[in-house]
C-alpha cells in the first residue's frame, strides 16, 4: 500500500511539472527532490533492524523540507492568484470606465442626431406648415423658406410656385373683373 502511495505522489509531481510555468518548475523540482529524499530515508529506516534517533531526525528533516517546498509552492500559487485577481479587478474597472464612456458617447450622439434632425427636418417642416397656415388665413404673400432636406426644399419650392401662380391668377381675375365692371358702367363705349 505504501509503494502505491509513493507512486501516486511521484506521478502527481510529474503531472504537476507538466502543467506549471517555468517559474514554478523550480519549486516543483525542489518538491520532487525533497519528496524523493524523504521516501529514500523512509525506505532506509524500513530496512534497518535498529532505528536510531539520528535516522528519525534525518527522515523528519527530509519530510519537513518536502512540506516546506509544498508550502512555498502553495504560497507562490496564492501570490499568482492574488496578482491575477488584482489584474482582473483592474480590467473590470477598465471595462466599467469604457462602458460609461460608450454610454456617454451614445447619449451625446443621440443628442446630436436629435438636434440635427430638429434643425434639418422638423424646423423646415414646421416653417412650411406655418407658411401654409398663413396662406390659408388670407396672407397671399406668405412664402416658404427653401431649406432642410432635399424633399422639404422641393416641397417649399413647389408651394412657392403654386402661391405665385395663385397670386397671378388672382391678379388676372381682379383685372378681368375690373374690366367687366368698367364695361358694365360704360356700355356705350364698348
């Protein structure tokens, strides 16, 4: 049973050597060396009929050295975990800041789009509506400002042409009626 445990310990150390970084490899090699020294000291004690206190002390020192190496490895991993945790916290903070910046950029962009659409679409459309309202309430001189999007400029232009045509038609009608009234007043001269 003990040789099976020893084999498992050595196999675990070999697996560990394959998975660690180069910095940790030195510590794992020290663990392997100290563990082998302990296992050899234990085997020596098993072979002897009489065990002296110096033999026990030697085995104890080998065991303590192996345990110290394992402790060093654990401490190294804890330091690495702490560094990784701090790095992750920094990255988390950075992503939070970047997210806040992106939100501000998005809000600013949205505000700019609203402002531009208001100036480029809504205001010209509102002015055309106001001009049409003035025209419908009798102000035949009301004309639309030609501004905004291409379609709004086209609508304003067509409206202005229509208003001028209506004004010209009104003027001609007035001239015609003036002529008819004149002719009705003076039938003999016709």
